[in-house]
C-alpha cells in the first residue's frame, strides 16, 4: 500500500488566529467599555428622571399651597376691607347720633331753663313781699349776729363788760380758726412732702425691689352668633406703663387655665362705693343710671 506524507504549513493559520484573537480581545474591551458607559448613562438618566419627578412634585405642592394662600389672603383682605367700611359707617352713625343728641339736648335744656325762669318769676310775683323777706331779709338777720357782734347804737355802763367779752370771744374764735387753718395747712404740707419723698427716686440711695398687687378683670363674652366664648382681660392704667400692662395681660392669658375660681354673690363695700362715685359723676340719664344699678345689684361674679 502506498504511503503519502504531506507537510502542511500552519503558520498562516496561526497568524490569522492570532489576529482574530487580538480583534476578539479588542471587541471584548469595547463591549466592557460600552457596558460601563451604558450603566453610567442609565444611572444618570435615572437620577435625571428622579430629580425631575421630585422637582415637579415639589413645584406642584408649592403651587397648590401658593394658590390656597393667595385665595385665603384675598378673602382676609376682602373681610378686612369690609370690616373697615363697616367701622367707618358705624363711626359716622355714632358721630351723627352724638351731634343730634347734643343738638336736641341743648334745645330742650334751653327750653326748660326758660320755662324754669318764667315759672320762678311768676311764683315770686304771686307774693313778692314774702319772697323778698324769705330770700333777702332772713339772710341779713341771720348774718347780723355773726358780723356785728355786740354792736349796739347805745351802750349802758353795766353792759359794756358783757359786750367786750362777746367781742373778745368772737376774736378768739376767729383766731382759733386761723390757727387751725395754719396747722391744717402745715400738716398737709408735711404729708405731701413725705408722699413726694416716697414716690420720687433719690439717686444717692439704692433702689430696692418690691412687690405690687395690681387688680385685673377677666370676663367672657359672645361677640357673634356662634356662641363661642371670648376671654377679655382689663388692667388698670394707674401707675402702669404699656409694657407692664402687656406683660400682665400675657401672664394672665398663660395662667388662665390654672386659676381656681370662687363664686361671689355680693361685691365688697369698696366696689360699691367706687361704683356709686362713678354713677353719681356720670352725665347719663336717670333711666340709664337706674338700669346700671339694677345690673350691678343682679350681677354674679367669681374671684380667685
């Protein structure tokens, strides 16, 4: 049997395979780089989408809140303008009513004063001698013994000593009145000086802290038909500045829930006396004063 031996040169094949291997390695590196770039691009795209979604969500929420705020602000402004207009209208009505009241009251006062003067003249004309005696002569007779003490046109010898004693006693009485007036004036001056020294601050002495008790009034009221109670606090304006008054009101609002109230049926004598003074010095009509007295007597309050 014949034998054939062939020698095949694999060098070109190896070179081609080596070239292919280089290209495969380059392709592998490109695929890895592309995969890395794709991952980075996907991450950037995801971040961009998330940022845009978050920005859009917050923009939407902000625009909705801004719309609600603008709507509520417009409603508040309209209500404020309406209240201002109503306030001006009420002030105008009050001023007009005050002018009408003053005009009518002055007219009636003038009318009644004229009627009183006419009636007085007519009554005096009914019995003029008696009226003159009662209104003029009685005063002269009463004051004669006071200003013309022991003065007579003719004085006898036995009555001189008595007249001198009366005159001396009158002089002593007037002197005693002058001395009492001087003593009272000096006493009042000393009291006033002590009070002034207590009030004024002397720069040479140290200022000491002290505790003062200031009365306040807390009341509840309904200002509309909603039956919602409003709490109002009134502080005295005597010897208190605006800052102290504001601090007292804020402290009262803070401590209002912890206050323990005790029912009182009758006001104290000091409150009654002060109310009577205010009522007597008021220029209101008798009907208003009577109603104020009825409300004061029927009141019911609490204290701490």
